[in-house]
C-alpha cells in the first residue's frame, strides 16, 4: 500500500514533461505532487517549506551549471531523496551518494524508473517492517 502522504516536487521547464511525470506518479497512487518550472521556484519551495520533500525530481538543465545539484540535494535536510534526469554533464560525487540522490541520463523518467525509485523510497508494507510473528520468532531464537 502506498504512502499517500509523501511530498513530491517535479521541476522541469517544459509543461508537457512536468505533466507526463506527474501522471506517472498518479498511476502509482501518489498525488501530493507539486510541479514547478524554474530553478528559482524549486529552491524557494525547498528552502522555505514547512516540511521536507520526500522526493525531488528535477531536470539537470534547470541548473544550467549555476548550481551543483547533486551536492545541493545531498547536503539538504529539506530533501530526503532526489532524482536528477537528463544529467549527462552532471558530475557524480563519491560513494554513499546513491542512497539519497540518483542521476539518470534519460531525457525523461519513464514508468519503470519511477516505479523502481518509489519501491526504494516507499517499500511495500510487507518489506518495510517485519511482521509481529517474525519479531516474536527472532526474540525466541535470539
């Protein structure tokens, strides 16, 4: 069962790309999606938001080389996970980075990549927490 309270931000200059990406999330039952069209809007929502975004999906071209997107998201407490797409020129930082920030060279995220990403961010209930019976078993043998 999906966590319907997850906050998702989509940033892309192209309206069609934002809408297409939002529909992919809607197909997976995620509806708290905010689409924005500029880096300035993205930074404003991230920096001045009252609660963190669970996921920011951003087109690398929005930064235009003016901002190190992976570094910004890696060190930002207001963003739990980020997907930077169309990131051909984006420099990949050192190891340990994949947990929070992913870089895709695809022009636009597709359904499979969004689904795989959300499985990591919002694992199914049966995988997220051990059942009560599993916990009791571990306590008995452990």
